[in-house]
C-alpha cells in the first residue's frame, strides 16, 4: 500500500519526488484511494516547495495516462492547436481557426469553458444557434478530415485526472502554480493529439500573469514539456491590460470575430491573430517561412477566404450561419443598454481589463461555478481604446444588459475602469515577445 | 459566507491571518462547512509558511471555544498538570502524580492515548485491572477533591476541534509544526483547568525533537500561550536518546513506577521525576523554594508517602491494588521471553530509543491507528544502560513477547539498538535544561 503521508512529507520537506511517487498519487486519485485531503496537502506542498522539471514531466505523463489519447496520425498532416492563458475579449480562436484552415492547414482544438472573469471559447461558440461542441473522438477526427477545423469541448475521457486535480486546486488556492498549470495544459494538448501548439500567454492586469517574467516562466516550462513528447510549443506573449478588440461578451465577440474575418477587425486583435497564425503556419508543412505565413494570413482576412472557412466550419458543427451575413440574428440584450461617456476630454491612458471582465461576468456572461449556464446576449462594446483621443461626452463604451439596473451597475464599473489623461497617450503594443521560429 | 479559498491563499502567501479568519476556519471545521481538503490545504500552508504568535494564540482560543472548559476553581488550590512530548519508557506521570500529591498538592491531568513508537499514560494505567480513565467532568473534580490526584482520558467534550484537526494533521504530514503542536497541547491544558503545567520536552533520537534548539522553540511558544491565559508553563528539557529507566511496555512500566515510588527507581527516572516535581511544587502554594521542593519530593519517594498516595489514587479510580505488593499480579508475556546478550565486552555507548520503541510497538504494546487495542503484557526491560560496563554474554535486555517468533524479532531489533564501545563511556545527563523558577 502506498504511504501517501510519506510522499506528502517528502514534498513538504522540499525533496524531489520519484516518478513512482507521482504516479502513485495520480493513480490513487483516480482509484479513490488517495483522499481529497491528502491530495490537497500535496498540492499545497507542491505549490509552495515547487516541482522540478522532471517531476512536472512525470506528472504530465501520469495525468495523460489517466485517460484516452487521441491518435490523429491518420490525418497525415500536422494538427495545429492553440492555447490562451485567458484574457478579456479574447476571441482569437474564433478567427485563428478558420484563418489557418483557409491557408490549407488543419486546426483541431479541445477547449474548456470559462470560469472567473475570462470567457471560454466554447461558451462563445455556443452563442451560435445549433452549434455543437460535445462530440465523440471519431467525429472530432472526421470533422478535421472534412473541413480542416474542429473546436470541441474538452472530452471527459481525455486526462480525467486533470479534471479531478483542477477541481481541487480551484478550492484550495493552488491554481497559480507554474508547474501545476503547465502540466494541466500540456497533458490535455498532448492527449488531444496536437502536433504544434501556439501558446498565447497573456500578460497584464486582466491576465493570470502580471509580468513578462512570470509569463515566460510558464511558457518555457510548457515548451520543455512539449519537446519531451515531440510537440512544438510556440509561446507568444501578448498584452492584456485593456480588453482585446472592442467586444467583451459571448455573442458580441462572435460578431467581432466575423467582422475581423471580413477584414474589418480592430488593429490589436488582427495583430495577435496574424502573429499566432504565422507562427503556426510555419510548422504546418506548407514550406512557408514566418514572413510569407504572415502575408498569406493577412491576405486571407482581406479576400474572404478566411470568412468562407469560418462559414464551412460553423455549418459542419451544426451551427446556423445566417448571422454571418445578418448580424442582427445574434441580437445583444437591449433592455439594459447603457452608454458610458467620457467625463472629460483627453486621451484614454488605460482601461482596466480585469474590471471590465468582472463587470461582464457580473452581467451573467460568465459563471462562478462549473455547470452554471451563461448568458450569451450580454456584454460590453468598448468604443474608445487606450491611446484614443476623446472629447467630453464622447462614447467610451456601450453596455448590453438584461435590465436597466444591471446595465447601470456595469456602466459604472466600466466608467471606473477608464483613466483619461490630459497628455497624449501612445497606443501600447499588443504583441510583447515571441520567437520567429 | 466565509471565503475559505481567500483565507488559504493569504496564508499560502505568507500573510498573517486576522483573528476572524482563524475563528472562521475552526468554526467551519466544527460545523462541517469547511471541507477536509480545504482544512488540509490550510494546514500545509500554515506548516510551511508558519503562524505568528498572535495567530497561534487565536488558534488556541478558537480551539478551546469549540468545546467545554473545566472550572476547577472550587478546589480553591492550584491544580498541577504535566505534559510530555513523548518518549520511550516514559512512565514519569505514574510517579509524578502521587509524588506531588503526597506533598500536599493537587495533580489533575487529562491524557491522550499513545500513537506511534511512544506509549500513552492512559494505556499504561489501563494495565491495572479495573482502573477507569473514562469519566465525566464532575467525577474528575470529585476525585481531585477526595485524593488530590486524577488522571483521566482526554474528554471528547473538551477541545473537540483539536481532535478533528489532529486527525487531519496525522494523515497530511502536518504534525511536526511548532505552532500547531503548541496550540494543540495548550488548548487542552487550558480547557482542562490546569493552573501550573510542567512541560517535559524530550530531546534526542527517540523523541519528537532531535535538538535542544527545536525543543526550546516549542517550549517558549507554549510558555507564551500559557502566560496569555494566566497559566504557568514550566519547560524542562530531558534526554531521550536511550529509553528512560529500564522498562518499556505498559505493565512493565507500571511495575517500574511502583519500584520508583518505593525508593528503588533507576537514577535517570528518579532525576527526571524529582526535577519535574520540584518545579511544580514551587507553584503549589506550599511556600517552598526549588531546593526545598526537591528535598521534600526525594524524601517522600524514600519514606513510602508517595507510594501510599499512589495506592489511594489507584483505588479511587477503581483499580485493583494487589499488584503493588505482589508484582506477579501483572505478569508480563512469557511465552516469547528472549534475552539479549552482549556480543562483546565493553561499555554501552548508546541505545537507540527509537529502535527500542518501535520494537515494543511491533510487539503490540502500541497502536498504529486510533481505536486499536494494545497489549499490556509485552515489552522490553533494559538491563544495561548507556555508560554501563558489560562483559561478553552479559544480559543487555529481556524481551517479553506473546510468541517465540515475535520475541526473537524484537530481540534482534533491541540487539541492533545497542552500540558497545571499547572505550569507557560516561553516562549522559538526563535533565538537559530548565529554569529554576
């Protein structure tokens, strides 16, 4: 019988655990032999004492071994995937997936639902009537073969140990750990069969990481975990001080994604999407270098090819596509529509993404507990972004809420999230760091 | 609703928690609102990040508030108590209680049962046929009034939070924490109504603490916690490298206690007992200083007064007293009696108390899980102690076991616990440090 107390004690004392120890913990967790309170004590010891790279690798593999692993080799092509550490207004996947597919690559992603102040891609996609995100592995693979794109909800058959462990981390203040986070993300990416993963590491006040140093730490760790398994992990650090693009809220973000695919996207979103796309496409077996990949991607946003791929994708996953040509089909909540206006003239010097994210979450766009429904119709559209010059009473943002009262509350929060300066402000960069290859 | 995750997070980040935080944790634990996994995460964070003196005081008080508190004021006299951090062959309470009572003081103690390699006083007392350790508070007080002595099992009505917390610490590798340990012990002492507590802090390879520095840390902490509540805590550091006295095992230790009360005790045990007794008696309201207290205690071991108090005590708690005059009434297990003999001539330079304690535990004298029965008849009697000169084949120790096989195994372990040197060895000191007042 495994002596779990001894394993916990050794981690508590800062020792590096053996592979057999970590495997025993994960097996014990899955077989119900490791009680939650012992897992929690180990998690806190691991949080505070850290995990070595070797331990993190073993943890990643042990979590993968807890469930099924997708074999995408019959596609005969590199499968591209993307992970974001979570941001406000982050609709990048909705644009990136059809964009790289329109270039001839295959994009397959299993995605989580949102928690806290950042929304989840699956929640956004489910704004589209009929769109299905729950499917068996066979259908996931068939969709990749058919359209070159599939974005599905995380399969409970893949890495079930991570579900258990994450649920426990969430209630024991052990979420913000680089090795635990890296193992969690990479185990799912590896199990889902990706060959190349672009990692959008958000940095700033609306993000999980508040400094580039923290973000680079987890990015390098995930790159190492990927290397071990023959997976190319491509980290890109992007800014998350203000919301990305203009729209924050499920359906509103889908509409902004469509506008972007039509060549009418906001600059910051377009820059992030083309950077991530180019990074992926270099590894898609097309023979493109970074410059060419960026150019080809930019062209497909302009010439309708990316939008056409989006239309095929949405239809293939059962979604109604009428909203693509008629945005009024995804009407935002209008009973509580409230405009936020500039209290003074000047330049927008910052918009607190965390505050905006929380305001939209409070409107019902996000969930506080797993399993709660989300409201697709509520949100905020940012009119003036950081660096924009505004006159007094100019529109800063529009809130879409279910009731006037909720709208007013969100409007007040959004108003407070703005800082307006008397001095001219340069728009901040959005892509902070990446490697060309 | 209390945000337990936030409390855990703050402790994890090394913050000092507010009184309300700690009170909320203990209340949540008792009301079933704080799940074990969150309590476990908090315990590990507290273990690794530490608790301030203020936090430890609040924790102590919150644990006391979880149950009843004994009011011993109607006795009109200082109630003396003693706590040992646990050692091998530690029968000190069995001698100390009647000794201080024979001097006219009141000794009242609630005691735990043994776990791991050190035995518990209650287990030892229960070797005596008929002896009752389970009683209500009223009877505890009545016995103190009647005979001046009572040693009862820990009442589940006192400090129930400690039972819950300790059970969790035991399985999450969070036992060896000075603040958690000090709060656990002192909450029970305070709730049981003691006025003066002598603290026998064992130091050495058979003890919880392996260095004087570690032991002093917890001793000072407990002294501070006591001061806050108007309780005098008197720490004495004593050696626990080799077993204390000769006997290790429940009934064997009772018999050695009787011999000591008869003035025939081993030197080390007599020294510890008289030191602890003198420390207590200075605070018993008798007007004695330390020198006089030590002298008076020594006399009562010699003149039969302490033995007479022992007899009254045992009878008052329902025990048969015939064994006091006829030790054969507490016969040790003899089917597996095995002698351990010196493999070579020389001086005993060490006897590993931990190894002896574990060997006796393995014979059945101790328990590995709460609630398991213990065997009162098994144990080891050490014949040659550290510093003794032995010839080849001289008796080192005698094992009393239920079967020959068990006896042989224990004998091998006891033999290995001995180191014999070719050079003369000075017997080590047993009382390492104490303050005179």
